[in-house]
C-alpha cells in the first residue's frame, strides 16, 4: 500500500472525516482529498502531524502497522500526466 492509501486506511479506522484531517494540517478538504487520493504528495510535516494525531485514536498495532507501511514505502514509478 502506498503512503496516501495507508493514511486513508488509518483515518477510516480512526473514524475521522477528511475534513477533520484537512483542518488539522490547515488545508481545504478538497486539497486534502487530492493528497489522500495520491494526486499530490503530503509534506513530511503533514505526515508527521497526521500520524501523531491518528496515534491517539488507534490501537498500537493499527498505528505501528501503518507507520511501518509508510517507512517501508518505495515509489515504484512516477505518475505521468
């Protein structure tokens, strides 16, 4: 699973809405949706902010698995537009 997919999965497990996370990283829901769908990238600061926030909503095994997915992520190919 890619970074954006992992973030989405963790957000859903935490029962949070896209707007909740968008507000957290100080962006619009529309812009957040683009990031979560993989159309634009999360910054390192955004990822850390989101993961630290989600940590308080999830069981340790959910959070640690998601964090491991992000740390192990290796992009396969750059999307061509």
